[in-house]
C-alpha cells in the first residue's frame, strides 16, 4: 500500500509542494538569487515541523 508513513512526513511534503506552487506563481517577492531562495525554503520547511 502506498501512502505517507508518518504525519510529520506528510506535513513536510505538503509544505514543499505549496512552496513550489508559490514560486511558480510568482508569489514570492524579494528573491534575487538562489541562495536567498534556498534560505526561504529552509525557513518555511522548518516551520512545517
């Protein structure tokens, strides 16, 4: 059976998908370089835990 094994893994996966959607739609302002993008993603993912 496929699926998520833990609730924590589920939260992180959904947060990652939402981040990618936000970036794709251009909803993230102030991202001028890859390093700031990585920092933003790390901040969001740490809040998802």
